[in-house]
């Protein structure tokens, strides 16, 4: 029988944890799933020394922003981990409920600021669902092109950060940023901004892409495949990376589903669920692409899934750039001034680079949304952070956390 | 995928006495949702997750809503196994002031853990049976629930005196003195 850590023993002193007894549930690694199987399996301290409580963050360099993990350590081993949020909270949802629908569009850029295009897209999709707005062909293609470029640069830089946290500071991250820079230059040329793009509108896109822009994009995309090969040769069989990541931070498929984990994290655990395939939103069912799946659910699988998804993104980009038609980028029926959706509610979701990004809107017929809710993949993917980290060393916590791929602008909103 | 009406009758067959109603979406073109009585919400949730035909194993989104008479929690369910959804279920509290308890669905779907904490924090719905109900985004010791529509932000929020204030004060004093001098001149 496993002995659980409980606060009554007085060995742990998390200031904020008055945990009820229901927390000491059975471990997750059993097949018959007793009551509470989806709780973290707590680990007993070895008892040959004192426990140390460390606050990792909010200014730890590996937290990619202001995120804090309160960890309890038995030697090097993590026996408890509590994430603490809210350092970047600005109540995005309240602000959005106080202004018109369109006024929130530039603010969505600031959620996941690495991937502003997909934030725009998810919000536009939810509003278009609410009012039943069609989107012209060319705008759909432009959304796919920009969305996949965004996915590519997000995955490249997230791998770069992950490797940097392993100690390879510089080279892989700079390789990734070299490509990201080319993509951001394309964004800047099209939208006027590298990151805060404010590009989409309800019923299309804000500006059309010129023939020259499409030509330059084709040139950049032609080079991306070679970059993925180079990146893979550089990293995938690297001995240090394999030793540090294989078998570390394993996430079981059933727990991943139950905990609402989405995106590359989920697929690394072997669950075939990609909203681009399931919902086929926009025009994604026209493209031919595969969904890579992992079979161990460890940090290495998450790294490989991102690498393979980059290659699929290049495939989608080539098809989209080949087929893009000419035509308007804004629907003629789209309304900008006096935009008041009928009373009702809608939930729009997309496969953002980090997972399922959804917007839930309730309209009461007025110019502002009555309720505006962001379903942040970064926050919900952190639900099982403690489960993955328990029993590992502190140095592994940094890797496991890095492999979740979060952005604090979206976690705290 | 079953329609909302079929799901309603399936729930009523499986969970006797489950008070399930169809909550119509005011916009008829968009899907309707199911209103669940809080007393049997856990049983209904387990049925929805484990039923062979529905298999709603993935809880995507949990939202708090502040209505004039009550608070509401809205759950968006999908099935990763069957690849269908969404099924939207919602629960109401009795009022907005003292009877604000709802049963937590975290024991059924772990993904509700942080989202229910967020609703507790920002709306003040108390989820009974939640394993770790604490504020998520606001700090410990914060009193109010900022997402409620009648929330009033404190007017001295983050006020700090700066060097600029002193300069401003000196300017105002000087202007007052000059105005006084002018008045004295006019009087003379």
C-alpha cells in the first residue's frame, strides 16, 4: 500500500494548500480505474532528510514569463508541485464584454502573442457562427496560409526553447528564430505588424495579399522543408536530448483525454484528435495532410510530434499556395458598423498550435457581447503538470514544463 | 450523433428523476443545450461520459455566466472516441447572493479543475466536491468577484504618488498665487 503525503504529517507547508482528504486518491497507473483515478498519485518522502520547499518562478528563466511552481523536494525528487497563476491577469473577458465585438479583435492578438493569427481566427469563427456569416474563398485560403505559417513558427520556436532549457543555449533556438524571422517579415508586409497583426474580420480578412507577397511566401515555404530536415538531423538523434527526454514526463492517453489536454501534447500520448480533421473548419477538409501520433507520451514524443507537424504544415502551405483563387477577401454581406448579432450563443473552436482554442459568446442583441469567454489551451494543458512531474528531478521539471508549450498571456488572460 | 431531444430522453431513462430540460438557444439556427438539475448533475455527467453511444469523454470548456437572477455554469462536451459533439449542459444556482452552490464535475472530468476554480474566483459559484477549490487568478485575500456585472472596481486602485504629482502641485500653487496677485492689482 502506498503511503501518501498528507498535510497532517506536518512535513509540507504549502501556504495555500488546505487539501481535503479526497486529494489522497489512488494512483493513476491502474487499469480498473477506481474512484478518483484521475488525481495525481502522490509520492511518499523517503524520510532520510528534510523536505525543501522551492518557489520556481515567477521570475525563473524557464517559465517563459511570470508563472510560478511551488515545488516540494525530497533531495532532488519532486514530491509535490502546485502551479500558481494570475501574475499577468488583466481580465481580458471583462474588458471584451464592455466593448463592441470588433474592438476585441486586436485584443485577441495579446492572448497567445506568439500566434496572434490563430487567435484572430478562432474569434472570427465564433462570431461568424453567431451571425451565420459566410467567408469568401480567397479569405479562407489566406487564413489557412497564415494559420499554418503561424503553426510552423510556433512549433519551431517552442522546440528551440525546449532544447535551450536542456542547456544547448543558442544554436537550435537561433536556427528556429532565423526561420521565424522570415515568417514574421511576411506577416509584417501583409498586415503591418510582426506580431500584433489584427488581421481578420467577421466575414473575411482585412487586406488582400498582393501577387508579390504570394510569390515571396512561396519562396519562403520552399525553404521550410529543408529547414525541418536540417532541424531533425541536428536534434532528433542527439544523444543528450534522447537521454534527457525519453521516458520523462509520461502522460497516459486516458488521463490526457480526461484532463482535456489538446494539441500536440494530446497527440504525443497517442490520441488521434485534430480539430482540423474532426471539425474541418474553414476549408481544411480540402487539404491532404496526416496527423502524427506518439506512442510513449513522453517529452521526446512531444518534441517529435511538433517536428512532424511542421512538415505537414509545409505540405498544407504548398497546396494552399498552389490553389489560392482570385476574388474578394471580404464578404459583401459583412457588416462592420452597427454590428448587433441576434440574441443567441455560439462556441467556435480551432486547432491552434497549442491546442483547442475556443471562444464562447452569448449575445443579448446588443452591440457588446453579454458573455465572452476564451477557452485557453495553455491553461488547461497545465492541469496535469503535477501528475507528470511527480517523482522526477528538478531539472526534469523544467523540461516537462517546457514541453507543454504555454504562453502566459493566454494562461492568465 | 443523437439530437438534443434524444439525449434528453436517454438521460431520463438512465437517471430516474433527473430534471433535464431543453434550454433553447434564442438564435434558432444554432444548437440548443440541456439544463440539468444540480442535485443529480454528477449522475448525469457520469452517464454522459460512460454511455456507449454518447461517450462524451472530453469536457472542453466550462464557462460562468452572470444572469440577473442567478449564476450559471455552462459545460461544453465532446467525444474524442466517437469524434462528435458538442453537447452543452448548464446548471443554475438558486440566486446570486447566498445560495450559490453547484456540484463540481471535476471528479468526472479532470479538465474542469482549473476552469471551475476560475469561475469560483471570478463569479463566486461554490463548487461542492471540488478537490482543491481556491482562487485561480486573483490573489488570496481578494474579496469580490470581478466578472460579476455589478462589480465596482475600487477607485484608488494601484494609486501611487509620483514625482509628477509634486510638480503638479507646485504649478497649481503658483497659478493660484498669480491669480491672487492679479485680483489684488485689479482691486487696486
